C-alpha cells in the first residue's frame, strides 16, 4: 500500500467559544423576559409547600385520606413529593437553564431549611427507583410499586395505591403551579 492511498481525516474542531456565546445569549434572554426570576420563585414556592411535614400531610390528606404512618413512611412520602416536583419541572419547562434554576433553588432551600433531610435523601437511592419508574409505560403504577417497595411494603396494594395517589395529586398540583407562572 502506498502512503498516498492513506487519507487522514481532519475533522473540524468545534469552537467552544460559539457554545459559550450561545449560552450567554440564552441566559440573557431568559433573564430579560423574566423566566429566570420565575424559575427561582417556582423553586422557592415548591420547596416551601413541601418542606413543612405537617402542612404537607394536611394538604395530602385532603386528597388521599389519612396519613397516620410512621416517621419512615412519612419520609418516603416526602421523597416522592420532591421527586414528583422535579419530574414535573423537567417535563413542563422547555428550557434546560430554567429547569436547572428551579430545581437548584428547591435544593438550595432544602439545604438551608432542612439540612438533615437533604443529607439523608441525597445519600439515598430512592430517586433512582422513581427515575426507572417514570420511564415505564404505565408510569403511575410503576411509581406506586416503587413507593411501596421503598416503604418495605412491596406486596401491599394499599401502599401501591397510596404511592399512585400521591404521585397523581402532586403532579396535578405542580402542573397547575407551573402553568400559573406563565413562562415565556
């Protein structure tokens, strides 16, 4: 084989400056149209709604019935609620910057106001099971099964139903809250 038969591929190296400029332009657009501030307010609002266990329990009981469960089960309910809020943000906000802003604001508020809760659930695997569940065809049933399993009640239909019901209630509430912000 002759060296002239060998072709060396010279690909274009993408200029990272172009990406940086596009990112800055997107950030400026989202800031100027008010979406960045709305995303921050959304995150603060959702965190405030869901951090207070007594308030959360009271609001959920109006929709799903009595929640007289152990501290461990209430912890799992809270995890499901925060996961569902994040799921809704990712599903409804079209812009990655806004999604990140809203979600980071939620977690910043949790760290400041409930650091022990944040440390406990950030070290846990619960979100992994819920992420797998929302990828299933029957998302609601899969979330209910994941919730029951995380409560160590895997074969208990009442816990599966509770997980399904909480997921649906929180999806409806968070969807309504997000719609109310009228993102541009």
